[in-house]
């Protein structure tokens, strides 16, 4: 059964950092990875101390320190060494083969870019959109009210141009009930408001996927509910 869903973009914002991606505990642990004692540092000083400490290393070694901390057992030492070079030239958070790791790579790229004042690492950019999905007559489907990533991605894709990357790379998957990589494309989905016939979501993703959404006007999408 196909449901008609009204989709209204509320805001579009470019982010250079994902909110709360780095906690004070993360900074403290990363300083420990770099063999710096942070016990006497105040909470307010931890971030600045961490960024300054990274610049004590060559760029490759600094990248390796952050990669080891973020990915721990997910990457082997050879991969870490290769990526520490690649990250100086490439947007790994867009290009790495395993897109399930893209959000974490974004966080690595963001802190390295900031630590080195934009010298030697590409700028990491993410997209934050607020969007309202509503139905005029019937309650919204439960999967939509539950902010199911596959459902959300299908609706967003219909608001993008046909030549947008999502529509080109996921032509077949967008017709299926479940899109296995939906939660890796839509990094974060936050439910801001939920009514029987309307929900508002905050969605964070890579610029790579959602940059074209900044041109999107309110539109109507069809959702196939089985």
C-alpha cells in the first residue's frame, strides 16, 4: 500500500563538527594515548590541551594517534598507517569502502583539521537538516513515527534530484523494504516532535549525501508500506 507523505524542509545547516562527538572523557583518553598527563587539567582546558598536544607530532603520527583511539580494534596497524597518509589528501569520511565507519572518520578528520589550523588535512563538513513529515488524513505509518532509517532515506531521496548521489547509487535499494546501509548514510536521526499525523526530525549526514537538499522545496513523497 502506498502512502502519501508531505515533506517540508525546515532548515539546512553545514556543520564542521557534529555536536557532542568529542566528550571530555574522549579528550582525556586521547591525551593518555599521546602519553600526556591530563589529571591536573580542568574540564574547560582538556580540548585545547588535546589539540595542542596533537601538534607536537608530525601530521602522520598525529593522525595515527587519533585513528588508534577512535577505531581501537576495528583497524589493524597497516590500515592505520595507510590512512594516516590518505587523510591528508582525501575525504576518507566520504570515500572509505566501509561506509559504516564514515561518521567516525568524520570525527577523526574534524579534530585533526582543527588541531593543525586547516593546514595539511581536508576540512570535514557535515549537513544538519530539520524536516517535517506529515499526513493530511491518516496517521503516519508506525515505521515513520519510529524514525526508521530506511523509511527516512526513501522519503529524503524523493526530495533530491534524480542525479543526486543517493538516487544514482541506491536506485534498486530504494525500492526495497530495508536499505542495509541507511543508518550509515544518515549518521544521526533525532526525533524533535511527534504527533499522530506529523513528526519533525533533525538529521545529520555527510555533505556527500545531502548537500543537494539545501535546494529542496516542500514536496510530496510516496511511501510503499507492506
